[in-house]
């Protein structure tokens, strides 16, 4: 389908890092079923490096592809670099998304941050709350 | 790999008959039906014949047929005409249903802005049926029009338009029916239905795109939407799209001729699909079981999203559609699925298979097998499904 780039279709058809980490150090979930998109990320962190990551997604092709690409961009990266990951980087790595699908990449950025915040909370690590945006709301999908 | 086109509700492949019927008017008889010379008059004759054919197929009089650019234009023109006629008599109330096509719903929105009051009747949960009793109860002294679709485009439910039209006629209220999904697929007889307006679209029954027709009962003065020349008895300006009109007439004639055989064959495959897909756990059939278009199958599957299903089905050679928000470009899933009581959560996970007579029982088995695999696969990566299975949230479907 010409709706999506070859890279989006590749990540949709062969998503990387699908699954669950039972003893995750951090878990993040954003979106809601009412909107039609939910992403859930599980991360393992060792020495401030994201050593393992798995995801689950309820959503459209670009939601699955965005989540898959995000896990690839994060895996093996130091936490401070992971915090810098933007939805734009996910879009670029996927060779673009249609305008009405950009919100999928926003979810990917938000879910990473949610997982890291959970990691910090669980491990009693202090952080700047400004790093983490408010919970995702449906309105932001329209931007 | 086989390719099964199961999206005939969106559009159909043109029949050979329809293609052949169009060809003479592209180069040979290319004249303008309004011209006096022979090539123009030959075109004018063909236009007369096409109108007679369409009228005959609907049991209408040729004078009652106006060619349009499609079903949407026909719906617009019917509703706006009835509204204008009503307004002259001080009647500004219109009754319709919550599951109409946007060509109807958005036209009604326009009327509301102009001061009309619109009652959208709710439909029966699950089936999407409206009853004549609901219509009767909604009628007021100000009601000028009742518009109820003959068959729903998403869930295939066939509405009791004949009974509704009968009670409206008694009260001298005009009736319109959007029959875009019905014409060529189930028997449609305007006299038997008793409606005042009926809209149809050529490309839904193996005719060309960009052409449709509006039946307007004799005696009703149609209001023009497009000003210009005197084509279509002054009710629709613009040079007639004769190739498309001829193609549509031929396609309709063929569909009506083969209607019984096609309905029987298609319904058999439809029922096989429904029976097979009911084997998938936590799914639900959308629409009526009995009063249903012979080619329509529509299911919601819990815990997954429709666009992903469609992309994976396409990879497996199956073309289908969905009422999910992601496929519509809006935030909300199909208004039809919401109106039949499906919560957002499962409305996103809908699949519509709209088949024609070329889809076989073997194809149906293949679709069931592939769709079952796709549903399981997507559920395997869905956090929503995990929560349902682990009892963290309750299942909506059985």
C-alpha cells in the first residue's frame, strides 16, 4: 500500500522487540482504546543503559511500526540519550509518516518517557518532572 | 497468490457489458446530446435509451429519472428539494436515522444551520434496524421529509422503507431513500416501495464511477443544485456524461437480469463467511442477520485495531475495509458501529467484507482462515488483549 513507506511496512510486517519483560525495570503505557491506539513499553536498565526493551501495541499499522522503530533506536542506548529521543527522530527513521499518522510517533516518544519515569520512580532516582509531559490526551492526536 | 476483492461496498469492478456500453460514446458517438447535428442527435437518442433502461429496472417512468454525478449528489438534491418544498408550507422538520451515509447526514446538518429541526432516529442495538413505529412517533405537524436508507453501507442492514413510506404517504410527508447499496443487489421497485425520492450510484453495481441517478416521483418539482443549461429537464445543468450514463444503464440492466442468481450465490458465500468468522472468539457480527444485503459481512474483533487487520489481509491477497478511526482519518470510529451500540474500544476493531458473485465458497474458507490468523497474531502483541485475557478488564463480547 502506498499509504506508508517501505520502512513503515517492514516494521509493521516484521515488528522488532515485540513482547513483554516480566521483570522489567520500568513499564510505560500511553494512549487509550477509545482513541484506537495504545502503546506499552517494558525496559531493562543496567548501568544507566537500556539493555533490553519490549513493546506491545494496540493500534494501526503506523502505531506498530512507530513502536517497533522506537525500540530499535533505544536498545543499547544510555538513558540520557533515550530521554532525548523525539517523535521527529522516529518519523525520520521510518522515512516519514502520513500527516494524520504523526500522532503515532508522538505516542512512541511519550511511551518511552513514561517507561523511564516509571524506572526512576521504582528505583528512587531523582529527576526533573519537566522532562516528562502530562499524560497523553486525545486532543494531541489532532495536532 | 490469489487476490480476493471483498470491498464491493466501496466500489466494484466494471462489468464487460458496462465497459462495452461506454465505448461507442467515447469516440464514435461523441456528440453533445444538446446539439442539432446527427452525431449530437445520436447521442441524444442514446441518452433517451439509457434513461428508459434505468427507469425500467426501477419500475419507474423515464421522466422520473435524473442523472447525477453519483449517489451523494442524488441524496443532496432529494433532501434539499424536499426541504425547500416543506419550507414553503412552513414545515421545517426532517426525520432520518443515525446510521445514514454522510451524504445524507451532512446535508441534514446543512439544513439545521438553515433553521430546520432534524430528528435522527436511534437504531436497534446490534442489528441497526429502525421501525415504522419509531418513525410514526417522531412525526410532527412540521415534518416535511423522512429519509431512511434502503440498505446500510457498513453493516448491510435492510430497513423497512416500504412500511415507512406507506405511513408517511398517509400523512402527506415526502420520503427519500438512499438506495446506493441496494440497487443492483436486492429487488428495488420504486412503485412497490412507495417512496418519493430514491438515490443510486453506478459504480456500486459494476458500472462506472462518477455517475448516479435520482428517482423523483412524478409531480414533484426537483430543485436544481447546479445552474446552467437546460439538461435533465432543467434540473441538473452540465453536459451529460453520456459514456458513464450508458455504462451505468448497461450495468444496472445486467445486475437486475441476474439478480436472483447473484443474490442466491452471494448470500450462500456470505453465510459461510459469517458462520466461519463466528468461530473466532470474542468477535461479534454487526448488523441484522435476516434483513441483510446478500454480499455484506461485518464483524468487530475485540482487542485489536482495524487498519492493522486490513494491511495484513492485503498482504494475504484479501481486500477489505474497516470502520476504525485510523482508516477514516478522524478520531472516532464509524458512526454506524457506535449507533448500533458498539463501544469505541471494539468499534476500532471492525472488518467489513463486501463480496460479489465472483467470490466463491472456497474463497470464503480462505478468508476465514487468514482472518483468524491475523486476529490471533495482532492479539498476541496487543496490551488490550493481554488485559482482557488476564481479567484486568472485562470482555465486551462473548
